[in-house]
């Protein structure tokens, strides 16, 4: 089917369902950022393959809403004759619906939207109708089957706390709140709470399923029994019962008269409807695993340090190779990404990339979440900018690092160096920040933008996101963004520090390290406790892009100290050729 035929077939199905429109989010029933092929409904219908977006289909028009990371990509991947392009924050879907769908019945799949997400779309004159079956699935004839990878135990030597300890603490929180149970609809919570990992997604080690956690610390795991081998059942123990997903409706009906916590942001609306119908009392509240999962324990923190040190060897090998290969013009975006992955595969405990590497040369680097394909692949040419954003999943940690490189052999233009240096100043400003307890991500986002703002420049994405421990490379509830919910930063959280600048059609700049939140040394006259960041990532910055005259003495000293640390910690584990290159790359400014 062509894109036009797919849209036409969906509209015919909507007419049979008795609705005037339909919402298609970039989500499956687990509401995560990454979905298996069977959940790629938005990509199948529109052609847009980004990790966030919403399509609204009416009988006479259709719109695709994306954020600033994906506006360029969405325009390239979709047919403008079929799809109106909208920036989701500047032109919200709720406003578009109010203008074009007033008085109409808009259908939605209650498995694919949280109640909170639906609430943000509500406007006077709009009527939203939950549908018993997804009409898009009815016309997606070759839809892949759902994944069936097995759930595996995550060893205590990496997890740091046993599943029984975690369940006991989470259940204690439920009892303290006077709640009888909690719905766990986020597979990340299952992975953390039960110390299991899986292979249902290509880059995030999840076993997809749902769970009910009881106030007595017992749990029911709703996952196809074929996904839970005997080894995993033994690991789960007698207090965790595995049941097929088909038994979920009866289980929710059995909660009649009970107080049940449900995260309105992270749970499909289907659960709330079923619980209300069954007579349960819904208690809106955050998933009890979400914040504890974000605050890594001591074992997870040391695992993150270890994973970054080992990942740094692969990065150093790649950067040394790139420095020699890039000016030749014989490499491409794909070959560079493949070379980096080959180096990572040789690192102990490596399992997979933490996301498909962003390997963008020249103008492709300006596409914030660019993903190279055989069709888009282009040569990496001499004397241009190259952006590589990549990461690894290791059994003891998750990495995510971005470096912007000059291919040479000639010098980088002055204007490019100035903009790169301003991005670096923001990156340093965040990395060196000390802040009082209680400060949240939105409060410090501007620090990473200050140097850019002074030159009338900015970037259209958040400055940082949470990162999991051998889990998702994008982890809530904390982030460094003006648009984020103000969740206070706490010791043990790992966040990215990634300001950038993008000139469409020419180049992109982004610099990213991961930071660990830790207690700061108390000051003699301090009146409150402070926090600070520990930099985990170890990879040199490209000296060819730095304009030292723009840096303050303190910033230059920080760069020199960081580069010296990279050489001291990474160099001894490198082969002689890579170490020799690293010595040159890390010399003082």
C-alpha cells in the first residue's frame, strides 16, 4: 500500500467504527519511547520514524505533531500532500483539534494513551471515544507479531539490591499511603523491581509485560508464560506469580473495594476504565518504582563508572581511527557507525547499543535525532563537521556520549569554532555546577544555554535526560529541560549534559557527557546541604573546534584537567597506537 492508500483505508475503517477521526501516538501499550516492530503504527501510517510524535486523522485532513528534535526529519519523511506538519509545543494538537474537529467524535485506542495524555487534548466541543479495537490494526495486513524474547534474571552483583528488598520497600510505601495495590504498567519498573531483563526491544533490555504489586510485597507478573523460563521463575520466588495477560481483566475486577495506585502519566487509560468499572478506588500517584530506580545504589553507581571506563577504550579507538580515516573521504556515515559498534563489541560485558547511533556528517548533523539509513547515507568529506551520538548497554551500566568532530585536514572555520566553544561553555557550566538540595532540572537548564543566549543562539531540545542502569538510555522522572516536571535532583541520579547548536542545511554541534549526582563537600559557613555532579564519560573533546580565547581561565583549566583525566584513566588500557593518538588529543590547550 502507498501512504495515500494506507490513509484512505484507515478512514474507511473509521467510518465503519462510527467516528470522525482517530489519534495515532508513537506508542504501544507500554507507553515507552521505544517500541517493537509490532508497535510502529505511526511509522507505518505516516512514514515518520522518530521516537516521539502524534498523528491526528480526520476525514478531510490529517496532521503530524512532532517536537523540535524531529521537525526536519518529519518534513523529509512524510508526504506534505497528506500530512500537515506541526510543532507540538508551538502548535499543540489540542488547539488544532479544537479548530478542525469541534463537534466531531474522535476515536482512540485506550491501550495507547494515558489518561493524563488524553486530558491534555481536551477542549470544549471535542468528544473522545475509546474504541474496543484499534482500526489501524485492521488495515495493517502485514503487521509483525509481538516479541517473545525470554525474561532473564539480572544478577545481584549488578543490581545491588535483591528483588525481595525492592518489593518490600515499594510495598512499605503503599502501606504508608493506605493503598492496597499498585498497577505497574511500565516494563522498566518490572525490570528494576524484579531484577529481570529481556530482549523484546532492540536497544533497551526489557521483557514487556504488566504487574500488580500488593501491599504485602507479593506481586503478579502478567506476561506470556512462554517468556518466563524455569530459571527466571526460580529467581522470582514464591511471592511473584506469573500469569498470562489474558487474566488481567479478572485480576482488576478482583480489586473491587480496594485502593489502587495508578500512575496517570505512565498507565494506559484502559486500566483506569477497568478498575472503575470493577469498583476499585483509584489513587492517582507516581509509579512507586520510578524514583527509587532513578537513584542508583552504590553497586549501580560503581557499575556505571566501570562501564564508562571500558566504553571509553572503544571510544578512544574509534576517535583515533576517525582522525586518520575522515580526511580521506573514503568513509561514510554508515561505515563510521559500523566501525564504532565493532569497537564496542570487543568491550567486556557489552550487550548492545543503547540506541541506534546518530552518525551525521555536514547537513545531516543538523537533524537532531538523525538516523542514517542506506538511502540517506552519505560520504564523510574532508573539512566538514561530523556529529556522532552513541552509547552502549553493558551488564553493569548504560552509556550515552556525543562528540562533534572536525574532519580536517584544514582548519575549522572561525564561526564554527566560536559556536562549538559556546556549546562547550554551557556543557562545562552544567558539569561544574553546585546547587542546593531541592533544585530540579528545569531550574538549571538555562545554565547550559547562557553562552549561546549571549550570542543570540539556542537549541530546541532539553539539555539532559535521566539514564538507567542497564535499562533505558532515556529514563524518568528527572530531566534538565524547561518543559520538564520539576523533580528535585537527588544523589545517585545519572543525567546527560548535552547542549547543542544546529544550523539547518549545514551542520550540527552537540557535546554530551553523563553526570552522576552526588553530595557536595559541606562548606564551613553553609546553611544547607548542596549537591554536585561527577562526570562519568571519558572521551576527549576535539581541540580543532575549540577557540581557547573565548574560554575563561577557569574553563580552560577545566578542559585541560578533564583531558588529562581521560588520558590517565583510559590510556593504560589502550593499544600503543590509540594511546599515542590520545596523548596528542589530550594535550593542554
